[in-house]
C-alpha cells in the first residue's frame, strides 16, 4: 500500500462531521495529523469537545484536537441546534472526553504544520465554516502554495440552499472566509448539497450501523437517528443527507463521485443571497475555474464504504 495520505480535518461536529471523522480514523489510507475545531453547528466549546468525544469513541485519544475560531471573520455566528441538538452531538450517550484539548490555537497549528512539513503533502478536509482556514491564510499567506489540496463540504447550486433559499450552512456562516479560501489559488474539490443530497441515511442503511457488534456502529446509528429527523421532515425523504463523510469518501474512492472543474464565486454583499455559491457550471463567464465541483455520488457505494470501515472500529 502507498504511504498514507496526511490530512488535517477542520470541523464543527455535528453528527455528520462525527461520522466523517470515524471514517477517516477507520481508513489506513489516511493519516489524520490533527483535528481543528471551528464554531458552526454549535459554539466552539462544544465542537472541540465533540471532536474529542469522537476520537475516544474511535479508540484514538492520541489524535491532537485544537480549538480554533470562536466566530466568523465578519458576520455574527449562526448555529444549527435545531438540526444537531443543543450538544451538537445529540443521539448517543457519549462520555465526557478524558483526552485533553491541545493548548495551541488551531490557526497556529495549521500554519506551523503546513510550514514545517514538505510543501504539497497535506490535504485539508473541511467540514464546517472555513474561518480557521481563512485566518491561517491571512496569518501566513505562504501556506497557500504549500497546501496539497482542500476538499470541502459546502455550497449548493442546482439544489439551492439549506439555511436560506440560496445558501448552504457552511458557506452562509462565514461567506467572507469561503471567498478568501476559494480565491487563494489552492487546488479545491467542493462537495455541495447537489451531491450530498443524494447520500440519504435511509432506514436500511442506518440499521446496518445499528447491527454492528462494536460501539461505533450503534453510536453512529443513534447519531443518524437524531440528525436525520430535521431533514426528513423538511424534504419528506426516507433519511437525511449525510454531508460531511462525502469529503473523506472522495479521498478514499473518488470514482464514487462525478463533477467538473468550474468557477465558484461567493456572494458576500446581498443579504438576500448572502453566502450563495455561484457555480459557473456551463462556463458562461470568463471567471477562471477554481474548484472541481462534485454533482453526483454513487450512494450505494458510499454507504458500502462507510459501513465496511466503521464496522472495523472499536
Ligand atoms: O450544510 C451542511 C453542513 O453544515 C454540514 O457540514 C453540517 O455538519 C453543517 O456543518
Ligand atoms: Ca459540518
């Protein structure tokens, strides 16, 4: 097997973030160098704690978890307790984490790690608002040319938005950060709602987790039982979209996904369309392509991968 791909996961757990972290920790193709928490689904004090809870659930208290931005760069923080519950990880009963939070701020950790390691070797997997990444780029612009790639869950175009009619949550919470990151010239793969809305946590798929004879499987089922109810009611579907694990699954099996290199620009002025990701899918403008935008996923293959990997966890 090739050397594992070094990744840093930037995240706002969130049940779907949690499943993405479990998938990454269960996959020997990846080396999780560290996890950086950001305010998003719930405030930072909860997202960093939830990240530590998930590392311990996966039997990985060795993973370094760093707390980052407590709020977006410009706008006030908007959270999503209505989706994720007041803890951000409602569903399973998980013990308070024994592993400690790292003292180093996430932004300093990102800069230090990217400057210390060989250029072009680290992949950033972003599962929440892009505040930490943007702040790191402002703090040390030289990291832009040292990041191998960013794989980000965020945005929506054909599917519209999920927090407003035009904006997806991760981008809406910090549109200025998203614009800065999208314009930084870093190789970017964007996984928007257009793709993640095809990855539904149907009853049959959730039962596969519940039936596992380990802790991680039933805990995943309990997370999804809670997480999916909001979107099931909203969209009238069997299950809800499992957004963030698509980021890790793309790294593991990119053939499960389809997309193309186009320009994505972020609305940061109009309150009506704040945070909208304007995807030039048909290349009708002269705006330079800056992201491979994924539009389709093989949902059966995605859940096969997820189930197979999570069954291997403690
Ligand atoms: O819009 C979905 C995204 O917002 C996911 O990353 C979810 O965890 C929330 O952060
Ligand atoms: Ca998230």
